[in-house]
C-alpha cells in the first residue's frame, strides 16, 4: 500500500453552561500555522494511541482541563483544512458544568471560555468554526 501521508488529529469541543449561557473552550495558538489565532484544543494522534485518549491528552496538555469521557462527533477531512498537508481531524465533544480554571501550556499561548454568541465575529484557525457549529447540534 502506498504511503499517502494523511495525518490524523483530534479536536476537543468543550462546552460549559453558566448563567443560562453556553461557552466553548478555545486556545490561542503558540505556533504556526495560524499562530496567535484562536482554535479548539487538539493535536496529532500518537502512533498506537486511541482517538479519545489522544483528545483527552491534548485537552489536558493545552488547557489543564481533565475530563472523564468524550463523545465522538464527526470526522473533518477537507484536504485544504490544514496548510501543513492533508489532515483528518476527529472531533470530540464533552460538556462540563462550570468554568474550570485554565492553565494553558504546550502549544497554547492562552486559553479562555468564549460565549457562543461571541463566536461569529472571531476568525478561528483551520475549520474550527465548522466543527463548533456541528457540535452545537448535540447540545
């Protein structure tokens, strides 16, 4: 079988609800591509790593948030979604009840909770606006 060089990543959509308002957890990217832009926490799956395990690991590394379970939402595989090459992202969703303290590290310069109503004016990295829109259907 030929090496088709398709990378697999995971993205985590974490929703919380406070004061009857839903918020989503975003990180500010520390590195290119999309340096300094806001994005969902996520990253590349390690060889031999389970997808949900990878999503939990990346979420913890980039935000400090630890969750017990996540729900797989959908795969996103538009060949142009990542300027580094053809990358398929598996999106995971989790809901938590409060705004947990965030401790950005690893590939994240910053992390914050953003109200869903504030998203339309933000330019998110990759196709993360589309991922969030799909995940909102599960709220």
